[in-house]
């Protein structure tokens, strides 16, 4: 197996490398063996011909297409973990803009002559569903304020199981304080709530 390596004085190095590869595969491949049995067996069998793959049935493992596929998989999985798009930021920005133009045109056509409406707006009241291709991480929209939760205004789960943002929770409680004796209820169901009922949630 190591004849060619021994001829150039690299036998010991290659033997140590193969030993480490075998140890790594034993430790890390086992959880995936049932699902990827054929692929793992082929990969381990190729180690016996590590210096002569071009002349064996394992020669396709040296094809550059596998490295391209591996690189794409790493990029895709890394972006998924980080909540990012695997496409370039410029491309995604242009794509979103292109898909959104018709809705913006319709909105401004309807609002023509009502410029005062925009004076105190932080964002435009346009609901735009761009599809799953543009959803890179989880978000929470408060059913009370219709605002997206942030780190400064995280979602809060109530004892009844419903969720609202922390600011909405505080606003509901402040309304109770303004009217002594008034019971505070969940905005979604009739369950009563109090200040200790709100638990902050962390969106991953």
C-alpha cells in the first residue's frame, strides 16, 4: 500500500497520517454510518490506494467537482448557522428591490396627495412577502404593536402561552396602573396577567 511512499522516503509520515485518518473516521463517522454507509465505505476503502487512486475504481474521488460541491456545502451551512444569505449582499439587495418595486409603485399611487401622512413614519406600512428565499433567521412580530421584536424590545411569553413584545407588555400593565382595581388581561385570550407573568424569550 505504501510502496510508492517508501520509495521517496515518506513512508513513516504517510503511515502516521493514515493512522490519524483512521482514528478520526472511527470517532466522527460513526453517527453518520447508517445514513451514508456506501459513501463512508468507499472513502475508507480508498485509503488502501492513497498513492494510486488514478488507477483504481476510486479515481472519481479526486475529481475537482467534489471540492466545488464541498465548498458550496460549507458556505451554505455556515450562512444558515449565522442567519445570512449564501448569495452576495449586493445581489440580494437588487433582487429585493426589483421584487418590491410594483408594490411601492402601487402604494405611492394610492397615497398621492397625502404627503403629510409620511411626516412621522419610521417605516412604510407595506406588507411584502418575498418568499422563503429571503428568510434567513427567525423573527417575531408583536400581535399588539405589529412591530418586529429586537434585542432592546424582546418577545415576552405570558403564563397563558401567548407572546407579545416587552414594550407592549409594559404598556398593558401601565394602563392597569392608571385605573386602580381594573384587571389586566392577555390581549389574545381572557386570562388575567400580572407583572411577574412575563418571561423574556430569546430568538435564535
